C-alpha cells in the first residue's frame, strides 16, 4: 500500500500530539503506519519544540504544504478564523481532504466549506472541533443515523466546568476560582471565549447541524456565560437538589415539521440547574459530556476529556484514519463520496425565536420580607398560565428576603411578561438572577 | 440512487425495531430512505406481530432470504448459535454483507467469520452485539484507532446491573430482587446467561479483540456472576466507599509486547468494587457503560441503554447505514474493503494465565473474635509481599468476627498462596467471599 501523505498547518500542542501519534505507530491501528508526515507549516522555524521532526519538512509558508503533490490530507490545527478558513478552502480546491479542529471556522463557515468539499469530491472532517477526544461527531454522523434525534445537551467547555465544579464543591466565588484556574493553565489569560459562552455556542452550532440535518446561523444562538454567576445561586441550587453546569442545548419542538419547512430548534447556552440524578450532574472538572436523545435509542451519553493535546490529537487522527481507510479502498479516483462521512445537510433548520424557546427556569428575586409577597408572585405566574415547580423563601437579612422560583417548562415569552409584572410589585426590589433548569 | 435491499433473519423485538426504522425514514439520516426491506424469515407466519409488513416478503425459509438476488445486506437477529452461524457464513459466501446482533456467535466464531468475510470481500458489522444502542464497536474500530488502548472496563449486562442497583439501594437479597426482575421482564425465566456472567464474557471477548487487535479464546475468560453475591458484601463495600458492579475487564500488561509475540491480556468477569468517584459507579439500573483507556486519549466513557428493541435496532441500522454508505460510493464492485470497517485482526492476543492476572482484591473472612487475628492475617499477606490497602473488622456476632481485606494490585497467584496459608490459621473459619476491586 502506498503511504498516505499528511500535511500539518500549525504545530502547537494539538499539532505536536498528532505528529507524536504518526511517529509512534506501535500498538495503534495498523493504518497509522501507512501515514507519513510530509510537510509542516509553522510561524517560527526557530521555536523550541518537544518533538523532533526532520528539518526538511518544515516551512513557514502554509501554501507550500497545501499545494504539495505528495500530500493527500491537510490537517489544519492553527486555530483562529483567518488565515485558517482560506487555507481550508484552498486545500479543498487543490483536491485534498481536510481534517480540522477549528470550531470557530466550522461554526461560522461550515456550510460554505461543506459545499466546496462536495464540489471538489473531498472530505472535511471535524471530530476534534467538539469535545476534545470524545467521539461525538462520528457517532452523530454514523452510529446514530437511524434515529430521529430530539435533543442534544452538552457540557462542552472544560474551563467553565472546572470553575463551576470548584464553586459547587468549595462554595467559593467565580472570580477567585478563575484566578486559580488561570494559574493552573485551565483558563487562558483572556478567558472571554470560555467564560462568556462563545466557545460552547460554536460547538452546539456544529452539533445541532449534524444532529438535525441542517446548518443553523451561529449568530442567532442566545448565549450567557458563567461570568455573572454568583456563589449564592450555586448554594441555593444545591439546597434544592441541583448542581449548576454551563450547558449548551439544542432541542427540536415536539411537533414533527413538514419536510419542506425549516425546522425550528430551541438552542441556547446558559448556566443551567441539573438535577442530581441526571447523568450530566456527575461530570466534573475539565471533563466534557454530551447527552444525545432520540427515537428509538432513548438516551446515550459520551464522556471524556474535553481538551488537551493528547485527546484532541486522538480525534484528529481518527478523522485522518477515516479518510485514509476510504482512500485505501481504490487507487482509482474519483468515486462518489460516502454520504455518511461527507455529512451534507439534508434539511432546513433555524434557531427558534427567543420568545418561543421552551424550558424550565430558575429565578431569584430580592423582596421585602413581608407576609403575602410569595402569594402575590404566585398569583402573577398563575395569571400568565405559568406552572410552578417550587417557590422557596431564603432569608437574606432582617428586612430582605430572597425568593427562588423554579417553573415547569414554559415559553420564554410567557416568562418575560410575568417577570415584567413582578418587577412592578412594590415589595419586589429586583430580579437578581435567571437561569435554565433541566 | 438504486435502493439497497435488506433481508431480515428473525422478526423478534430487535427485528421489529429495525423494520420500524426502515419503514419510517422521516427525520432520520436520508440514507435510511434508500433502504428497502425485501425479505423476512420467521419461524411462524401466523404469529401476531405489532408491525404491519406486506405478506409477500415473509418466508419460513431463511435460505430464501440469504440467496435473494435483490438483497445486498443480510441482518441476522434470530439469536442462538445455530442455525445463525451457518446462515451468516452462507450469506457471506453469497457475497452479501452481514449485520448481526449475535454476541454468542461473534464471541466464539468471530475470527472464522472475519476470514470468510475478507475472502468474499464483504463486511460483517456487529455494533448491536455489545451495549445495545451505545456506539462502542464503531468508536473502538474507528474513532479511537489512533490510540494505544490499555484497558476496557464495562458494565455490559443490564439485567445484573438492575439487580445490583436494587441490592445496593435497598439492602435486599439477590434472590428477592431476581424474582422481581423476572416479573418486570428485566430478567429471563432462565437467567443463567446473565447472572452467571456468560453474556458479559461474550461481550468482553468481542471488545478485547477490537481494542487490542487480536481475537482471544472465549472459553479462556475467567467468569464469575452475581448469583453467589451476598447482601452483606454489598453492605460492607458501601461502608468502605465502594459500590458493587458486575464488571467485565480487559487490560494490557504494562510492558509493550514485541510485535511478534502474543499479547497477554488480563481479562475477567466478576462482581467488582467500584470506588464512588469512578464514572462507572453512577451507572445504575438497566443502563450499560464502557470505559476505554488509552494513550493519548486518557479515558472516555460511553453510556446508555444496554438492551431493548429500540436501542438495539438503532445499532443494527447504524451498521446497515455504514455498509449502504460505502456501497453508494461506486456501482463497480469489487474494490478493496475499508480496513477500519472490516476490522481484521492485526496482532496475536491471549488471555493471561489466571495466576498472572493483576488486580486489587476484596476478601471477606470469618474468624474467631480473638485479639491478634488481624495481626496474623497481616503477617501472612506481608510474607507473600502483598500490600494491603485496608483491613477492617466488622463484628458479626459474639464469637465470630468478619474481617474484610482490600489489597493493592497484586497477581492472583500471590493471593491464592496467601489465602491458602490464611485458611490454615486456627482462628480462621472460612473465606466467605473474594471479589475484584477497582
């Protein structure tokens, strides 16, 4: 069998992990031995790296790697939107299959890239873009293909899960844990993409497209991070039997849409109360987990390390092997693309209007500690036809009470109306927090 | 695209689940629409079934289905060793790819069947044979292919996990829960294959072959079920911070074997103490979970419904789609098999001699309640160079003490020698229980 030429764009932690696997094939799938690292583009040739590769394969010009005729598969692990996106497109147009870990590019330009790949008859595989080493893209594309998927819920950002796990366990404040996490290398010096939820939103955009068959507009996903979360809400949630996780959710409305109509999806990223008996509740630290629900499978969960050099490299190599396996089937190109691997969209989908999103909610109110205030709040919810799971008063001080309400599943439009009326009650000082609830 | 003809051997709960998916393609992967159920063999044409299929596709002769020229994929869901095994071989020789949920056949004849499939240039896929709906075969074959797998540990029998979960929660006896489970349909009227561990042994044989690249001899796997488990051990384990699960384990020795030598694997099925912080500890009821450890991925876990019509049918259809996807790539046969999907073995493996199996152990002894007995037991373990994690005395009655020992990781050969000396101590009445421990 002819060796399959691999070109790496970038040699950061993930790139080095990939090079490590390819250089040490012992006890891995025998197809790994058929891979050969032909070219690597880096920004700085002089930089010290933990891996020894022949000087001759290095270049500072990624285009040289993309156009190298001995390379069949381009691995983009440089990150960032540009020049990564343009290089992916150039590689596709040069007839190369592409493997990328770039969630930001795929969440925004996945459909454009998929169309380019289809036209060129090549694959673009993205297992490493979501959940680090956890196989989740491949199961959604292949192993769960017989199902009508109804819901995907995930803990898909390790940094925030680490912070939340410590807040929950130690009762400490967000800012203190963040500082610690930065010192330990679990959070970046600019943590915005993680703690404000944008990284998780990129990933749920990608998972939604695969689970429900159609791309959605990344910018439409309502996103709340953990940066405004207060320790007191973690504490109250615990007392009520819940943990708090930054969840990314994508759920189909109950009704089956007619095939021609665009399918509305309730998608959001938000700190969310998770009941202790939910499998996601036990996912702590930097781990990730994705729960997939569908018919007829019921629910399955995928759990593991959501980031890191080794796990992410494992996912990148999985994609390389998939392409290599298919290429080894025939010397004669072209044949048609395998429709499971190429994963073109088969349906129209869109993010449901925020008012139409249906979920359970946690609300914390600050009110005067007077008799009857719970009654008045309950009455307003009742008038708006909002069914309440629980309403509990926690005393905060002599004059103030903190009231926590957990609703049943309702439309956010209903909730907004009720909260607007509640804010107008003279005894209510402010609405201190709202979150989702499973 | 030409429709892909499917033939079903058997129309029990799994077969009906498969037929249901194929008959209702809406909102599933569009490739499901390309499948057409051409023939179904059943034992009894008159039997009432919950699914309506045209009479014309039924036959009582499975050979008719196997040889039908309009059928490209044969789905064997009749169960049992024969005639299932012979029909699988006949289908392969007739040039058909085969999908089967038959763990008993694959665990015993997997290598023979794989060789037949290779010679005929067809696929035999077995996702449904382990873990019901949980994607685990496919991830081991494809998504984790870049890893050096070191260990696979699984809760892979739903019946026993249901029984153990209830014993743990309610402190009740094995026999009582079994009776209940039988009435609820979670255990069969003859529960031997489940409760004696043989079903789990079939499945770990299959997983070992895929994870470590070589088939192992099913009959060599030491197997202990839950049928002799006493409630008191569940109780003591809980007090020491452990739950008890029926685990199937397959682990590579630390040393990398030279590629030509057969790789010894520590494989066993046994009720095992699982510490509360292990991800497997939270897997309750009829759920299954498989934890895979490797380099560089670290560890990933796959969790979900381990049995049932819908989940198992989901796995069968996943395999059908994989084959259909590849067949849709080209009208021209033959081309080479995809080496990831065909999954031929690439290494020699064998079950390590029982004496060489290395693990932590739980031992419960009945002894006279006299001072010094713990010291004497400790001395014997010390002489055999067995390091002890804990030794705890639980009082059972006025004259008798129950002593529980948890060892560190040791070879079973060492343990056997120590236990034989301990049995000879005059104060020791008997060794009441031994189990594995994670």
